[in-house]
C-alpha cells in the first residue's frame, strides 16, 4: 500500500504518457478541486469567482506540471509568471490562502501522476478542516470583545474610560492609540474580556456615559495586514 500511494501512473518520460493516463490525471484533479471547493464553502463567506477558481485551479496546475516536466527553461518561465501573478493579486484571508495551497498541492500531485496520494491528502486535510470547524479548538472566545473608541483630542480624562471598562470587564488591555489629524480625534483600540453576566448592551451603556464619544464594538479582531 505504501509503494502504491507514492507510485506515479506516468512513466519516467512524458512522451510515454497515454491519453488515458492524462485524462485520468485531469479528471481526478477536477473532482478533487470540486471537493476542495465544497469544503471551503462550509461555514465560510465566499464569492462565486473564488469558488470557480478553486474548483479549476488543481486541473490547471496539473496541466502546467505535465507541460514543464523535464524542461528547465519552461519551469523557470512558469515560476516567473506565477511570481508576477502573486504581486498583482489582492491579499486574501488565511482560509483562502490555505485553500489555494491545498489546490496547488493537488495539482502538483496529479500533474506528476500521484493520483492516489492526491486523493488521500485531500480527504485527510478536508476531514481535518471539517473537524476543526465543528470543535471548540478554533472557536472565538464568546466573552472577548474589541473596542474602537474615538475621543476628541482635548479629552484628558482617559482614566474614566478605563474605569468604566473595569466595571463590566474581567480584563482590559489597551492595544493602540492613534491620532487622526483631519478629524482631530484620538482612536483607542482595546481588547477586553467581558464578565460572564454582562451583555454587550451593558458594555455600551457603561461607555456612553462618557461624552462626547464614538464606539465601535467587534467580536472579532479588526483585520490587519498580517495573518
């Protein structure tokens, strides 16, 4: 079984590959791409364009790997093309990045003829994604909140804000202070851990005692440029 798992359906040279072998490789990569897209859609906000791309990406990579097999010059040209595409594309989320890497791995495996390995890796990693999505291991802390509080530049009683937060929170951590010159406001970014019996409404009511003030409450950390 171990030797079969890592055995390629192709021979050592692409000139000896039959149409049936190539068709099998492309068919498997297409099916695994559809499986990967279905796994990605599970409990995820997605776009139609990305799902279609994810479904076809393994097949495309399989064709590229088949074409550059044994050609150093072609492989360098393809690497340069992929680098250009990388720098011209928008940054995605961590889950999108994982899906693209999985699609790439599937395409590489099927393009080299390792069909059994591609199927095994897809099923194993897909199962792990589904398990992690349905367990508490990767779940967000239900009591943790992220606050963006805007105050006038001349507001000097920041200690009162910390005092109000301390009434309803187990833990208060000031992450950053930002000054916006155009609006002349200070933006305080907090990470807080609510008391178990406190609600978001009680947190908001406590902070609204500070005037003038603008509050943005998030259950997830605002997206940064890093993962």
